[in-house]
C-alpha cells in the first residue's frame, strides 16, 4: 500500500525529530560539558525507541502503525521532560535528586570517582528565556509527537 504524502511526511518527522533531539543532547554533553542527570537519560530512552520504530516504518508494513508508535514514544519523552522541568522549577518533588556521570576511565578507580561530576536533577544545567533543556524537550517533543499523529489522522478523515 502506498503511503499518502501526509503519512510519508509523518514518518520522516517521526525519524528526524528524535534523531535531532538526541544529536542536540549529545552535542550539549560532549561539546559543551552539560552532563545529563538521571532524568535527562530517562528522556533519551523514548527517543531511541522512536528512532528505531521510525526506521522500522521504512522497512516493515504497516508503516502507519510503526509511525504512530514512534509518535507515542516521542510524546512519552515529552511527558518525562514535563515531569523533569517541574522538578527543576520546584513545582513538585523529584523521584531522584542527582546522578553521576562515569569517570574518565583512567584506570585508577578512586581518581575516576573523585573526578566524576555530580549532576543534580533539580537544578537546570542550562536555560534560555527561563526554559531548561527538559522544558524544551517537553515543548518540542509534545508538538512534534502531536504533529505526527495529526498528519496520520488527517488521512483518516479524508
């Protein structure tokens, strides 16, 4: 079955959006030293799943189902981002207060432990216009996931 233009665009968006968000996360981590806390990692896992599901949509029918599942994974990341942003803004308590990033692997365990940065989940590492990275993940993932689902639904109504 050939996909409509909307379904093809939805499938491409379901692949591109989480891939770009993950790319941005890794650039901020390795390029700018903004190490992820535990809840930051929680937001990445659904994006990994969304990339995989979107790739499957290019290979295995029915593409619309795989694309919709990818959109739901993107929305899950957005929901986690909302929870994390709420913790950062003090709207509610977090499940965890901090996480650590593995050390440099120098071979000296004590040195690695001592040089490992402590990353707090309740304090944003970076903000722009008062919105943290978790807040931006919520906004972008929610809008993107809803856009994918909306594009898929648009064909159903026609």
